[in-house]
């Protein structure tokens, strides 16, 4: 009797585990930042969207396309910051761009860097 109860319990657990939905670990948890860049001032007509994920190295200077004049941060992990730079190679001090903020200053925005110092 006890053996039958044990076998029934194990079978029920195995069937329940197969029926449980899989957890998608590639969802929003992997996305660090999402922002749009544009070739016009004041974030008008920003079309090109960039997504920065955990798979990409943080603190690395990444160049924008030539002619980028504005950046709008749409989504940002609270443990991270996005800095934009007017100089190639991120050699100037950089400007932090917050969520839903538009950055449009200077002749051109050359590069960006995503920092996640609180990880």
C-alpha cells in the first residue's frame, strides 16, 4: 500500500513538472537600456532604436553613427546609467541621460557608454 502511494506521488509530481510553464530568462531582465537616436535636434524624428543587454560589456565606449544629434532613453535598468559623449572615444566628461530624457547638445553626439556600477 505504501509503495503504491509513493509511486503515485512520484508520478503526479513528474507529470506536474512537465506541465509547468518554462520560465523565459531572456525577457526584460537581460535588457539594460533601450534608447533612440536621431539626426535632428531636440529628439525630433528619432527612429533608430538601440538595445543594450547584459551580454554586452558595460563601461565600453560605443560609437554612434555619424550625424547623431539627439538621444532619448526609453528604458533603463535602475542599477545602470547611460552617458553620451560629444567626442569620439568617450574622452570628454560625458553627460548622463535619464529615462525619458532627451539629450541634444553640441554639434554632434559621437559615442555612448553604459555604466552599471551597482551590480
